[in-house]
């Protein structure tokens, strides 16, 4: 079975393939309509029969998937500190040059298919040279430019608001509010004020960015959704069934803790301090829907968020790193790797009823996903 990270990567890459496939299909359809239900013919234009059309569309799909892979795994990391405009220009130039190199390979193949010869035939390469100096080449370059631009825009928007959130907007999943049962994990950096004062705002911001990036890997591996970053606090959510399955929400917490402690030496070398965090874990009903006028946001609204925030703030008071609500403990499947221990019923600030809370320790190492 595919891991959660591999599935997530595929879900993010596939839209790139769809963008390139649709761009190619629309371009061919416009050309076909413009010429009265046929394709233009010239010395440089390859007359597309069924096989060539399928080859062309599959090639564009493959190119789109490849662009998506390169975008998410290489270029996005390479230009992470660049502004939106510079990042977009650099990416466009790299993709545009690369795609033209691909054209130099695919055109001779398509030409050989049309003439039923091999790619080594001199006539094939003569046609390639004529094509590179024709208006048809200019039209193809324009089509590629549109596909590249759409891919970059999709990648940038997805990066800013999140892939899942973007798909929810596009599909209208939460256009009409709906009730959901969700698990929430509130993660808060310990001694953040002291760290910020000792490092200064600029250096602390750099630490915070690295800290969030390190924690995000475990969230991705455990199918969590990062709902919000609030200062030094991170809010993670699962649909109830996803978070309960195989104790995923608990596993995520301990994986985040493990990953951060593995990097403790690096943090001390670069910042002189190794960040740590405390967390609250709870579940409940929320109303989920789009909200906002000037800026849209998919919002969770429910008492569970306030309760989880209060639980997380109690960690310092009771001297533990993690607090889990009794209702969630009751739903989690038994697992010998985790040992829950009740710390009694506690009154949460702003609540009239007390809530029994547990702290959970990891008895045996859980394999990292």
C-alpha cells in the first residue's frame, strides 16, 4: 500500500497532468474548429491521425506530471526564499527551455509515425528544422507558455492556501456549511517568548519557519490537515475516522516529537536553543464552511477548538507535554505502544463542567511512517 506521503504527493501532482492535458486538448479543438472541422496541413505541420493525437495528448499528460514532480520536489525548494514574482519568472524560464528540449525529441517521433519511417530518416530532421522556423512552432510555444503559466499559478496558490483547501474551494465542498466530527491537535512551542527575546525577531522568525517545516513532515506522513498557524501555535485536524484509525492522531504527536528531538543538535548549533512543544488532543463536532468577504477562509467553528486550546495551556500547570481528553481516549483503539494515565478531572477556563484529562506516554517505539 502507498504511504500517506506518497498518496499526498500523487494527489498534488495529478492536477498538473490534468492542466497540461486540458490545455493541449483545448488548443487542438480550437485549431480544428477554426479550420472548419479539419486540421491545417503544411510541410511543417504533422497531420494528426488517431494514433498521433493519442500520442500527443499522452505526451502532454506525461509532461504535466513530470512538471508537477519537479515543481513539488525540486524547484519549489530551490526558490523557497525568493519573492513570488522572481520565483515565477525563474520557474517559467526553466520549464520553457526544458519543454523545448522535449519538443526536439517528440517532434521527430511524431514525424516518423506520420511518414512510417524511422527517426533517423533525413527527411524527418529536415521537417524538424522547418518546423522550428515556422509560425506553427510559435503557436506551440504559446500553448506551452499557457500550460506552464497555469501550472505555476496553481502551484503558488496551492502552496499559499494548501492543496486540500484549494480542492475544497474548487469543488465547493464547504460552500454550504456542514457538520463534521473532527479530532484537533493544538501544538504550542514552549518558552517561545524567552526564545524570541534572546534571538531577536528576525532570527526567531527564521527558527519558527524551520520549526514548522520540521513538524509538517510528520503531519503529512500521518494524513493530518494543517488548519492554522497562529504565532508559535500550530493547529492540526483529522476527520474522526482518519484520526482514530491505528491511533493516527497519537502517532502523529509522537512522530513530531521524535523528528524535532532528532534535530535538536542542529538547532543548538544554529540558534543556540532546541525548541520543544506541548500539545492538547481532543475531538468533537464542528461546523465547517467558507467564511469571509475580502478574503475567503474555510473555518471550523465549535466548542471543541476552545476546549482543546485550554487543554494545551494546562500542560505547564500539570507538568506534562501532552493532554488528551477522556472522550477521545475512550474512542482510540487499544494499543500496547501507548499508555494513557488519568490526571483527574480539570476545570477548563471558561467552561462550567470539568473534563477528565489523560497524559499519554509511549511505552514501545512506534515505527516511523
